[in-house]
C-alpha cells in the first residue's frame, strides 16, 4: 500500500481528473539511463510509448500537426513566392523593354578591298551567314539563352542610301532613304498580303542590275509603294541597282524582336535633319526586304553593307536568382571573353552592343529596394510563429507537469525523457511539415525548392524540440511539488536582467543602423529592428505592468464588492511566464503597424504621383491646338464635373540665362502626359507650334537662352482647380496683379502697363525661380518678347509635369487663350467618350490608369501581396498565442470559479471576474503594441524609402514625390483594439462555458 502511494503521481491543484488520467504513463517508467534499452525489449508487458501517447491524446496530436502544417506551408511559401515574383518581374522587365535595347546585336563590316570580288561576295553568302549565326549562338555564355524564333541575321546597309525616284514622297524636297536588308527566315515571320515573296534567279553578284524585294504594309501605305514598282539605288563603281517590289507582307508578330530590333524594316519614319533651326526638314526612312542570296548586290552601292546577328534573349528562361550571373554573362559577351569567341566564329572586326545590362541594373535596383522591406515583414511574422511554436510546447509541458515529475522521481534521466518526448512529437510534426512543404509547392509552383525545404525543415525542427527542451529545462532538478509561477514568488534574476539589457543594446544598434544606411542595408539586425522594438516593449511591460495595477489596488479597495478587488489583485500578481505571449502580441502589433504603414504609404504615394502626372482626374493633350468647341464637348461627357483650359508651350526661351544643359533645372522631364503623346502643344499666344518631341523632353538651353516650359491659363479658373486637386494652390491675385503670397517671388510685379514697360507676374517652380531671380526677365514666346517676373513659387502645378515651369495669366499677355490642354475633374471618367469628344490628334490620360501604371511590375505587386500575407499571418499567430495563453490558465480559472461559487459567487459575478482579470493585461498589451508600433515607425522612417515599391515605373520622373514612411492610424489602432476585443471575448466565453458545467469534479479531493 505504501509502495503504491509512493509510485502514484503527484497531484496538481489545477489539473482536471481526465487530464491526469490522460497524462499518466502507460508503460513502466524507465530507470536512470535505461529508457532506450527497455524500448528494445519485446514482451507481453511492454507497451510502446509513442503509440500509447497518440492514442491517449489524439486531439492534442491533431492540433500540433495542424499548427506545424500551416506554419511549414507559410514558411516554405515565402521563399517560393519571392523567387516567383522576382522571376516574373525580370522576365516582364526584359519582355516589355523595346527589343532594340534587350537584343544583343553583333555586326561585322563588309570585307575590305584587299580581298577579291569573289571572296567579298562569298563572305556575304546566305549559307555562310547562317553558319556564323550558329557559331554566335554557341558562343553565348550561360545563363543567356537565345530565342531562335525572334533572333535575326543577314546583311544590311549601315548607311541608308537615297533613291531619286520622283514618285516617292519627298517632304521639303529631301529624297527618301532605304535600309536594304537580307534578313533571313522572312517567310516564317510574315504572311503575303499581296504579290509574292522575293527570290533570286541564278547567282547574284555585285554587278547584278536588279534584285527583288518586298515591303511591309505600313511602308507601302506611307510611301505609296505598289507591287511591281521599281526603286533604283545609285551605285558607286557601277550603274544603279534596281529593286523590284514583288509583294507586300504583313508581320506575324510586329512587336517581337525579329521585327522590332530594327523597326525601320517594319515601320517607316520621318527623320529630322540635324539643325538648330526651330523646324528642321525631314525625310522618309524605310526598309526593303531582299532575299538572303541577294546580299552580294549591296557591295558596290553607297550603303556600307554589314553582316549582323541579332540575338534575342529567351525571356522564359530568365531566373531572378541568377541575376548576378546573367549580368556577368552579358558583360563578357559584349566586352569580354565571350566576344572573343564570337569573333572567332564570325570576323575579327565583329562588334557587339546591347542595353540589356542597363535593363538588368534597373531591375536589380528595384529588387534591392523592395527585398529589405519584405524581409522586415517576414522577420516579424517568423518571430511570432516561433513564439507560438514555443508556447505550444510550453502548454503541453505545463499540462503534463505531473507526469514528468513522476517520471523524474522514479528514475527517468533527462536524456531519456527528452528522447521520448522528441520521438512522440516527431511522429506528428515530421509528416505535417512534409505535407506543408508539398502544399507550398503546389500552391506557388515556382522557385527554388531547396530553400522552401529548408524553411519547412526549420519549422519542423522547432516544433519537435519545443516540448523536450521545455520539459528538460523545467524538470532538471527532481521535485515532488510545483512552485508558484506568479510574481509573488518569481522575481527577475540577474541573468534575466543581463539578457534584457543585451536585447536593448541589440535593438538600439539595429535602429541606428537602419537610420544611417536605410533599407538598402536591410539584412541582419536591420531587418530585425521592428521585431526588437517589440521585444523591448514586451520586456518593459512584463517588468512594469504590476506597478500601475498595484497603485490602483487602494482606490479599488474602497469600492463595494469583492469582484473588482479580486480581479485587480490577480491581474497585478500575474504570471512570470507571460513573457512569450506578450512578446508574440507586441511583435505582431509592431509588425502589423509597420506593414500597414508601408502599404498605406505606398497607396498614398501612388495616388499623389498619379495626380502630379495628370494634373487632375483626367487630362486631354492636343498635338497642336484644340478646336474651339472641344472644351464644351468634353464638359458634356458623363462624369465630368469641371474643365479647365491651359496652353502649354515647351519651347519658350528665357533670354540670356543659358548654361550647361546638364545643369538646367528648368527643363521638362518628359514624364508627363504631353511628352508621352509626342507633343509640345501650342505656343502661349495660341498659334500653332512645330511641337518637337525634344522640347517636351527638356533639351535644355540652346546657346545663351534657357528653355522654360510655360503654361498660359485663366488665373481664376486655374486657381480654383489647383485648390480643388491640392496641387500648387495659389490665390488668383498672384497672376492678376502680381501680389506676393509670402511664398517667394518679388510680389511687386505689375500685369498692367503698355509698351516695353509691361511686366507679367508669373508662378514659378523653385528651380526656375532660382534661375530667373527677382528681376524682370525677357521671355521669347512664339517669336514675341514678354517681360516676366516671379510673383510666387510653388513646387508643382497641374498643367506642367516638369522640374521647372512658369505659369502666367492669358489676360496679362494681352491675347486670347487658345488651349492645348484640358484638365478635367470628375468621377468614373471613361477614356473612349473623352477621346471622341476631344477630337483627332489628342491624347487622353486618366489618373486611375496612371496610378495602375506604377504597380505593373510583378515584383511590386508580389511584394505587396507578400507583405499583406505576412501581416495577416502575424495577426493570426498573435491571436493563436493569446488563445494558448488563456488555455494555459483555463484549468486554474475553472477551479477558482468552482470554489468561489461554493462561497456564493453568482454566475454573473464569475463572468465579470474573468473579464476584469483579463482586461488590464489586454489594455496594457494593446497600448504597448500601439506605442511600440508608433515608435518603430518614427525611429525607422528616416531610413526607409518606399519609392521602389510605389513608383518603380516612374523612374526618371522629376515630379514624383518621395515615398517616405509615416504612421498610419488605422494600422496602429485596429490591431490593438482587436487584441482587447479578443481577450475579453475569450474570457467571457470561458466564464459562460464554465458556468454551464457541473463544478463537483472541479472540487474533488485528490484530483486537484
């Protein structure tokens, strides 16, 4: 009888009888160090440990498996999603860039005159060019892979010769020029619309009088070329070369690299003659497609024929994880060992050029700006998930404390105890982790699987060791009773103080590093900075939270009733093991606040950038001038609330203020709507302007003058628009009478007066105001000179998207306003009705479309989705941590309510007791999380730049706002309030459920 009592497990005062029976070991306890040997014995009295544990607690095993499966799936999906978005972004960046930039172009000059005519003709033979093409393909360095379907090769004239045919169009009397090309595989990339494909009859030499060719339908339409037409090209040492047009073809994939690397073969263009006159003459440049065997006929014409091999990269094989290797391969191919191999396969004088390396560098900068921000979110979520896994092990260890105490008292070693617990946990966790890894592979489908396997394996390992390590640490000394874990007996030790000070030092170092280096150094401690801020807040709250509660104990003690006093006393006493759940909550709240603020900052920045790009909700730009009724027609379109007219001139010149174009601050950026439409709009006086594209691109100063984008507006209407959209608002008096508003400018300019004494007040950009100064400056507008003086300075204005600008009132210029631009306000604007109402040769830009353009990169959209998923997962794990914390204390609370009910406590008071007990800690955690999130944002904001996430598509735009980090109130308050609601709700539910149960078994002697 005494032996039976000695071998019975120690009773825990807070454990139900069913939990004690479930945790009772099913096999005889092992002796010191003999657990493994006993498991190897086979006999009728030996019961397997793992199988017995799984059968006795299937619910616990299923919960652990579900937790590990979800966590492993999320951990494995993160690197896969990162790789997938990185690969898609790289492929899209290369695919959407013009093939002329991304194609690797090799060219070799024609053989020199030291060779015989036969050798020169043989060097341009179709078979030889194709063989050299195969050699170029073989010389490419991995991971570059050629897209054979879109690659092209052949012979072409590097200097387009003229044709003197009188029936060809000749703008300004200049003869058209043609690029003659023998691009091979034409039949595979075009279909015949009229006539037939070109061919050669016999052998073509440099003296052949005539060859055949085809043209594309665009070339035929614009140059009036018909099937059967003859185009003669003058010769140098021979007579003219006749080119007979045998057909008109339609490109199969006109935007592919085959047709777009040298798009003149597909689409003719008007080329301006280099000149300094305002409207230089132009001539037509088009392409003629000859058969491959006709290449020798190009030798003795004034075209300098050259061999070329254009290698289009295969975008489907691009791997974002091999970006460095790809950059090195491109560099070696263009100017390194790869070029030497190409020269051995083609010609010693072969040259190479491409802008693919620039595209890769731009993508690398985008990735470098986005990845650290994602790492911050992933680190926060991983921390919360780690805490939850540790808490699950701690909860299991706490529930089975009596079982482990008995095993240790009966001779079980720490090694044997840890081994058995590891085995029973691994049986559940390992298959769950494997299923999570497979689920991530099926859901994402792309990326490097070994990274995902490593992440899932790490989660599985943590889940396996959480319970054994906690049990071994708790039961290292052999005890027969359990000490209290609240703050009445557990005091912070010196080791804990040192650990907390170390964490504080690490957190401060991370924050300082991020403020100094920015998110570009977002590895290591920098990525952990928001997490460490939450860690410090958790440690401080655990240390300090009893103090205000104990201070409230005296005033609460004066109140009637014992419910409030008891709840406050229990909350103040707390638990020394509450660090992990509080750490999970604060880390999740800090990460959610940081992530929500990032997403809010990205959305606000895109909205602001789109507004600056369009100037209003929509914008209509004309190539020259809008007709008189355009404004009324556009105003009648559904959804349009207001129309403001403006005349924008990018060719206005400020005399005597020229300088180095590289340092011009008053040039247009070309990122706005006008520049995209290829127009510079009309002049300020309303007459038609030549509208050169380089005016919109900000060619800068020419000679002694400074080019300044000028907007002529109706002062009152434009002021109302500026105030409504929130871009460069100003009072109308600034432009009407020159009254300064204290924002810069002289403020004494007068818009009245006659003759040469008239000075027009102007609104200027800061850069333009700095160049013009505070004295009147002569502005050359459409051949007329106007004196202007800066009356006010604004950073931006709706009408002009440029780094520098001037805005003047049309009445001050003394002429009517003839608009080139319409700025529209309204809701649900549609492009098609606006374009129809605006008329021909106009371009419509919508703010909604402009905003969508900023997020067209898969790396950006993928980063936002990953960030949102990380924040959501962190919030879910934080809620789970809170539930685990409450579940740990559930048996003890149930027993407390049962005892108090025997003393007369009502069910209503019981619910109130549990709610009031949980409310102080929930409020402190909520407030601490909000403060920690706000502090993390304020501390990290100076080093965090969201431009890469928000405005990657707007590279080069000078009017785009800087995307900084700011605190988002919704992201700070909503998660914090959710913590309070969840805590109170769970406490109320627990009190309600406990009140419905019979309290007899909670009070049974021997089971508590």
